[in-house]
């Protein structure tokens, strides 16, 4: 029987302590699943960090991971962004075309030589994929892309959701 893997974006708030990231990554990798994207950074609270993961896992495994780590799966409507820096081959003849593409995508030319334009772009994964596809015929010389970062829409925060989960657990066990 074939297993069906689905892409999920997960967000977890963790304390700023050594080893926490390794523990979370290990939990997923021990089950034989690859983390496709990983981003970690500080939050509005100095003692906390937010880890955003994009994984391809079975739904059953996802439920186990969420229960063990108090992770929140972000909805499809969540705001998702990545950063890409890309060096694109540029000649005197193609430079104008590349600058037009850069402008259409709201990107920035951050470095320019006689042979290469280095571009900085942020946006949804789909937007960046479209930009890279347009750069492909010109020749991508080098590329680096950040991990996905995401936030749920609206007023609710991950902290609110975690506190609600803790209150529910207290009610069920109390």
C-alpha cells in the first residue's frame, strides 16, 4: 500500500535554550521524514524563539508530532514568505530585460558587475519560483534561499493557541 505524503507548514514557540532545535529536528528525522524548510528566529518575547518547519509527512505522523511538541499547523491562508539571493548572468544586451523582470517582481538589484546581476527578492514560495523560472534562460550562476517563515492571519497568535491548549489539558485532567 502506497503512503500518501502531504506538505505541512508547522510553527512552534520554544524557549531560547541550547539543544531545543536539535530535539525538534531529531524527532522528525527519526521517523524518516525530511525537513524541506527550516527557519528559526526571535519573537516578540526575548526568551522565546519561533521555529517554522515545512515537512512532507503522513497525516497520522503529523498528528503524533503535533501532540508531542505542541506544534501548530498553519492554515493554507497563513502568510508565507522566503528570501532569495540569486546571481543571474547579465550582458549589455540582456541587462535591461533583467531589470524589467526584477521590477515586475518587486525585487532589488543589490549588486551589478559587467557579467552578473545579484538580485534580492522576498515573497511567497510560488512568487519566487516564478521569478527563478524567468531568470533560468539568462543563466543562474549562484542561488541561496532562506527557509520559509509564516504567520497565521488575523489577531490570534501562536501564544494564544498554546495557552488555549494548556487550559484545555488542565480542564480535561483536572
